C-alpha cells in the first residue's frame, strides 16, 4: 500500500473487462434527456440495476473468484456484506462450481437475504456494522480455509467494478465524437466502485465525484483530513452505503484522482428514486439513486456539460418501494425536447 | 387496400429507420435471463418504455409528421388517441415546428393527459371509444385544414413502428450468430406496432404472435373470422389496447403474416408488470406488460427457443402503480444462472 506500484491501474481494469466479457451483462448506457432540464446538463447513466443480481457487484466478485487458483476455489469462499456483494459472491461461487458462506447484518433487507439464500449460499448473521460481519467472516475463513472475497479493499474487486465505468466512458466517447464525460458521479460505500471509476475516468480527463449519504461520509471525511477516518454510520435509506470506513487501497486511489465529494440526504435519495422510476422507467434501490440525488440537490463544484452517473443497483423490495412512492414526490418533470437524445 | 402493392413493406420500415436515426432513441434490447426459468425459453425484450415520451409511438408519429409536405406541416396536425399516440404527435409537432390538436377520451389516465399538455398540444375531450375521438378529430381537421395523423391505419405509422422490431431483430441476430428470434410477441391495440413487426419479422423466419386483453380482442376475432370485426371493448388494465377495431391496412398485413393470436387477463397483466418491476427493474404500463403476460400465462402454440417481446411503453402514474403493487404478486423468481445472459 505504501508503494504506488501496488495500486491497481487502468490496465488492470482492461484485464478485468476481457475476463468478464460474456460473464456479466454489458448493461445499457442511456442518455436520460427527459431529466436533463431538471439538472441543467447532459445526463448519461450506466444501468447497473440491470446487471446480474441487480447490481454492479457481480463484476468484482466474478473477477475476484475467477482469478483464484483452482485449489483455493475448491475450498469455497467466504465474504461479508450488507447485501449486494453477498449475492455477487454467491453467484460467483455457483458460476465457478464452489460454495459460499456469507456474513450479513441482522438488519439486511429481506429481499437481499432471500436472494443470497436462493443463490445457494449459506448465511451467518453478525451484528449491524461492517466491522462485526468482517470479524465473523475471518472466523469462518480460519475454521475452513476458505478464502475471503473482500467487498471492496482488494485490487481484483476494484478492477472488476471499474469495468462499469469503462463501458460507460467508451459508450459516451463513441456517442460524442470522442468528447466523453466531463464529470462522473459515483456512490460510495467501501469504495470499490469509485476506485475503479477513478482508474478509468481520470485517464480520460473525466472528473470523478464521490457521493455518500449524510452521516455515512467516510470518504468525504477521509479526503478532508488526508487520512482514512472511521465513522459511526448514521441512519440512511441507502443501506448499501454505510461501511465504517472506506478501504485502504480504495482511499489511496481516491486520494490521487478524486475531484470532489458530495453528501446527500434521504429526501434527495427518495425523490430521485421516485423520479427515476416514474420519468425514466428505471427501478433503482436507494443506494443506486444516491449519486443522481447529488446532481438533483447540490451544485457541482465545477462546470460540467456532460455528466455521467452510475445507477449502481436495483434491489429493493415491494414494501420499501411502496413506502417510498407514498413518501416522496418526484422532481418536476419537463418533457423531452425532441432531438435532444439521439442515442 | 385491395392491391397487395399498396401494403407497406419491409423496405418501407428500412426507410423509416433511416429517417428516424438520431430522432428517436435506439432503446436497449435486453436478454432477461433472470426471468427465463419462469417462462422456459430465452427471453429478449425491446425496451420501448425507455423511448422518447415513454412509448414506441414516438417512432410512427415522428416519421408520419416528418414525411408531410412543408405546406401541410405549417397547417398543423390533428390526431385522436387514448394517450401515447397523442404524446407522440405532440412531440412530433414540436419537433417539426408546428402545432397539434388531440382528441382524447374522457377517461384517459391523468398522467397521459398532463404529458400531452406539457408538450404544448391542445386537447379536445371526446367520449371513451376510439370511434368517438376519431369523429372529433375529423371535425377538427375539416375546420382547420390540419392533416390527421392517424394512430395506426397508415403506412408511415406502420413503417415507423416497425423500426422497433427491426432494431430488436438486428440485435438478437448479431448476438446469436445470425440465428435470431423464433417468435415475437407484440401487444395489439389498433395494430400499428404489430403490422410493422410482421413486415420485419416474417422476412426473417420469426413467427409473430399478437396479444390482446380478453374482451378487447379485435385482432384475434378478425383473424378467426377472416375479416375485420368490431368489438365493444371490455374493461381492462391495458388502457392502450382497447380500440373498437384494428386498422384495415394493419389487418391486411396481419392476415398475411401473423402466426398466432393470444388473449390475456388483468391478473396476468398485473402480475407481469410487478414481476418486470421487481425482478427486471423495468417500469412498464399495463399495455406494455401485456405481451409478456401472455408468455407467463399461456402456452405458445408452437415450439420456440428464443422469444422476443416488445415492452411497448412505460407511462403509468404513481397512484395506479401503487395500487398494482398492492394487488398483484410477482411470478416466482428464480435467480439468474450465471453465464446464461451474456449480452
């Protein structure tokens, strides 16, 4: 970690993309022209809610498990997660013919717990913080010799998650005669997605902006203090974005490349989720709405004409969705200017 | 109409596609591997819910208005519609710098009425059947000299709507080494979408299947009796699929190419809508769920390995969506087999 040479690179993301071809969905990149009058810029989204298991996490887990030596694969894998990474590791274990055991928080959404179970993984419930479930996973690994597939602080995970940004950047570049994105907004939990995004986007002159729920702002506070800071995560709708701290590797990459960091509240997350649903016809989970929520509720700290947003996942249950529809009003809809979106 | 030469052709759809490039969204075609265990075949959907104005209707209207001589464009356009075609004509009028007047049913969903208004069109309410609003449009046209943009019984409309099928067939062919779709399920109101689909799909050996709500089965009954039949449309969730009869041109094309016709009930439509939302993260309106509902609730009358479905639109209001979430249970979810979907 102290050597720059140890940090993953854009080339690692390219390697991951080659490995993952045919193993993950090349999810749609869409220009959401209908929402552009509300945000005042071109809006390009990457629909990782349409990825296998409903979230980008399938990318990193399939790459990390797929790169293990065969004898390690045979011993099975272990992980800890609030939900989507757990599903992703369960999926990856099944894809590579082995078993997965997963430490999940006792307050994980039922829809995520059921999805992990239905993918054939064994669940061990362990507290409500990322620390507690990490400890449980370490114990499982020590018991069985199974490798831990870390949720974010791992070079293969970072490279795998980076492929979502790679696909989005390639798509926008092709659609804009090479101009590409001026800014990219990425939700941050432990930092896997944003570290991968930084590796790809920074090389192309795209400024990467992290978005965290208020009070779950481990990345923002770490950036502000110049070193990793732990937080006591506040309550938030975005259950996927509340680790105690960002990963060491993830922070090291962010420190070199991150252009800005923003915080969003539940009101913005809920309204954005409902707006995306009713006006863009896309279902995202609260964590998946967070990055776009920043664009709806905050000024960007620099000018940007073409803005990308990663819609990181769509795993939300019927009850919570019904509740959010009742509680939140969509942002005001301005109808599409014809010809504005041509992709 | 009595001459075969007068029927639109696959070449007309290609012309429409060339005209519409850059004017409509090339919507995603997705393989929904997560739903495949429920339907027992490969499932490829065309996401016209992600089209401009939230429905495929933008295609036909932009092509029909765009092909008018300039002096006709200047006089404005008139149409009649239960909703999505009204929005589409309003959009097209604005795109080509003219005005639109639209006869809509008094029971049109509020979300559709507001969308038409916000696109700058003038609305005239006229009864609840397609006949009544057609009469109102004729009167408006006679008064002002404005051209009527018919919702379905028109060669340009059919050619324009056909471009959705063209894109889907091209996509699946490319993804399957040229094999393409065995069957394509298309929802039918007046028959614009299905006539266009027939022109494209029949040429490629893809068997086209129409889907209508029970009791709104003008196409099925016309196919069964060998001539156009009018119906008294029954109540249905699918407000976009209840014309009194299918168009003359549309029926003529269907008679030559349609492989089968199916009917679906509200239960299947509602459950399919909720399944698509929670398990595929896509919001469709009831009419947009109808074709897939047939695959969930009926056996196909012939074997098909790769089945395409057009998700025709996504314009549904918050209240109806909330109501459907409360009333309908999704079809049982089987998690994604890794590697099953690779597109």
